[in-house]
């Protein structure tokens, strides 16, 4: 039996440092309304969708950047997103910087939430694979200080929502097969994933021409190898002088891209996603129970970095 979710991948063009939360929320509301008019039940926004990608700047005092974080969700400027979602009966995934007070101290995370069609938060995810660096590196054309501004999250969960099993990830997570497999092992049928990816990779500029190829390669492989839909959504275009890739797309469990954005601005890509299409992959080639050999995979969790075999004796 088919189980359909009409999904809108809601790409955003650049958000400048001077743009207010209210201006950005207006753009998100326009996406919600258009997606609703086109019959969607779920809208997926990018990573850090409420602000510019602030980890590209260094501040000696980390608290100087606190204006870019949300202390509550919903908060005063974002409440309208939840109210509108409820009124329209449309859910959403939203990436944002989270400032939390837990266990007597302040924590900062790169976070995403999933909000149901009733305007209630279904689940929260904190980014596990934080890329970039923790110290100021002035030689770079721009900084990528996620390891400075955020603590890593600790888990990949899935939630029963929208008639299926949905998971969340953020940007650099998409490059790691473990991300998809941990959610695949919990039955994920759709993985929602927002990203901010510069075209230029300062430590490896020789990869710049391949940035879009790699973007699609990892998400298409993750979808196919786990028999799941993947919705990858960019913040794209030239943001504060940093050129970011677009490439927003919706990927079927076959690994095929079934909808994609064609610009680097605010744009929706829409697909009618039948969750039951996951079954033929999950029940055959990727029937995990039948074919996986976890007894051979111990190193995946025992070891972080590669350790080479000892050199051959002369
Ligand atoms: N926001 C990100 O996680 N960006 C990384 C960049 C630094 C490579 C990415 O994987 O796209």
C-alpha cells in the first residue's frame, strides 16, 4: 500500500549578517505558504536557516556571537512559523544554532528540529559531525569554526511521523556512511538534511570543482544503501562573499534524484514521496537482518582514525 508524503525541499539563497530574524522568517513563511498551495505536508529548510553562516567569522569572545543563537524554540521571532504551520496543517524541518542551559552550564549546538502538522515539535537533532577547526586560522579566505562555536551532538534518532519513520542530519553528516546506517538500522524511511557548503574548501582547493558531484554522490549512496528517501536542502549563493553550492534535491530509495532546484536563490523542489518504495530495497538487497555481518564490522565503533598495518620487515 502506498504511503505518500508530498515534500518541499525549501532552498534559501544567501542571508547576510545584517538581515534580521524577522526578515528571514518572512522568507520561510513564503516557502511554507507556497508549499501548502502546492499540496505539500512537509517543508525542509537548510542548516542554520535563521541567520547567516556565522562560523565563517572568528570572535575572540565566543559570546559575541550569541545573537546568532536561539534560546527558545519557538521563540518570539519564530513563533509565527509554528502558528502558520499549524494553521496550514504543514510540518517542517528547521536548522538553527541552539543555546541551551543544561546541567548548570551553557551549551551551544548546531541543531535541527522536526515540527508536525499540528505545530508541535516531534524531535530534535544536534549535529554529530562538526567540520572545520576550533582555532582561528587567518590564512583561510574565510573561517569554518564549527568546532569552536558548537559542541557535538551524541546520537542519531528517528521518529514516527508523517505516516513513516523519519530521521534528521546536518550538512557534514551527509558525507559519513555511519550517519545513514545508524538511522537505517532504526528503519528510517526519510532522512532530512540541511546544509551550508562553500564551493571552496580551503584545506583542499583541488576538490573545489567536485563540490557538487560529492554533494550528490554521498546523499544518493546513503539513500540507496539504506533504502530510504533523502531530502538535501542548501543555503546557496554568494553569502557575505563566500560562494556556496546549491544542489538542493529529493532522492528516492533507488538513489535517483527525483526533484531538484535549478537556481541558487529561494526556491522549492517538490516531490510526491511514496514511503512504501523503501520496502523493495529494505526487503531484498538491503535486508539488514538477512545480509549484514556486524561481527566483521567491530572496527567501525572501536577505532576512530585509520591505523596502517606494520611495515614489512626488510
Ligand atoms: N556546514 C558544513 O558542515 N559544511 C561542510 C563543509 C565545511 C565541507 C560540508 O560538509 O559541507
